[in-house]
C-alpha cells in the first residue's frame, strides 16, 4: 500500500505502532517494523537516556527496517532529562520520532538538524494545525475512542478525521479505536494517510507484557473502559478494574477540590506492576475502546499482513462492486 505516510517514513504499509508505556520495547517495535509497519520504542519507559540508547541498539540488532522512538511531553512528578534522551535518539541513528503531550517546538530544531521526521500526536484539529505550523512532518490524530489521553473535546474519529483532512496539508494518521482492516479502509476513506494502533498491538505474541494483560483485553468489551482524571483536565481512558473504580469514587468525593496527590498511588508508577507482574487491579492503565473488537493474539506479521490483505479485498472487491455501472 502506498500513501503519503509510507513515502515519508519509508515503510511498506501505512500502519504505525504507537508509543505505549512499558509495552513499546525493542522486541515489539522490531516485530512491527519487520512486518512492514513502523515500530515505536517508548522513550520514557527507559529509566535513563543511556538505557534508551541500549534499547535502540537492541532494536537495530532485531531489524534493518525503519523504527522510531516516542517522546511524551506530559505533566509529570519529575521532569525527565529530555535533552539526554534526544541525544541518544540521534546517536542511535533514529530518523523518526513520535512526540505527544505538550508542544514539542523547543525540541524541533535539534531533531530537524539531525534529519529526523517528527510525528506529533494531537487530539484536535487546532492542535494539528499548530503542529503543522511549527514544522512537524506529520500528525497522529487521536479520536475520543483512544486509550490514554483523548484530550478534552470528546470528538470521535468519524468527525475528527474528515475535519483534519479539510484543514491539514501535511500527512496524518488516524489513531484511537482502530484494530482491524475495516477500520483501516475507513480511515483512508476519511482522509487519513494511515493508522496508528496501540491497544491492538498489546494483544500480539511479541508484546512483552504479562499474559494477564492480554487476557484482560480479550475479555473486555467496548463498554469496559473508563475516563479518569477528567477533573484535572488530564483525561485518560483506562480499562475498568477495582483501582479505577476507586479513582472515580475519590474524584466524586473530592469534586472541585481534587488534587493529583489524592489519586497518585492509583495512577502513577503502576505500569510495571500491571505490564510486567500481571497485577491487574494495582492501578489505572491505558486501554482503548477497541478492546471490544480484539478476539485473538496473533503475531505482528499475522496481524499486519492479515489487515492489509483484507483491506485490499474490501477496497478492490466490496467497495468497487458498489460503483460498477
């Protein structure tokens, strides 16, 4: 498949694995890239810049295809050494960076000077236009369905994607709630140049997470996610569990007096317990509504090649038949 995003990134298929905390390790990124998509290492999962450098080297040992690194600029309890992470990205020969959260403009000059393509994740058309204006090469447009941070506008992809297509000149990929071939075709029809998938890639054989995590996604329906931290304007979509219900209860009790410290032990630092140890009720962890469409745990190659083959069949068969004279 050939789109503006495959040409920009030098990949075979317009399918990107988004950055995911304690999921986006070298083995998953390499598997996605080897299958023709774009794998992404999650930079801040690595405790230090030096650790990221080692993870990049590990990924290079597993694939000779393009892969990227995610850097998320979000409010945190302690500011990460972003300059150090960027130095390791450049030293590691990475040519694609996915940024998210706050405006990446302060870091663009050094990334651009190194010949790195920047894809910024946005949850609105206005933020996408800002990313285009400051010089990002592409954007990942996140609809309200997404796992993680969907923004505060609550606009689903059926509206957000065609609006982005009306306004943007740079390539963009659809992100949020996407996990099968029908949605890949729909995203392209709505004006996107490709797709970004997170939750769907957790439920693959190469995803280096505890089996309990994959089983939880398989068992979930589209009704089993919750929104937390909305009163703090840092909304996150997470899979329902007892810890999440406790967060919601605290938010309700505190009302406008809620502070991050009130829920910190349930939303911060929980990913190692969930993803590595399989303690599913230890805290809130990001999961998209697409969990309701996930019913198997394929390899990344089976997933991507299956999606592309079915998408081509839909476009060349089912849809083509509708316009025959």
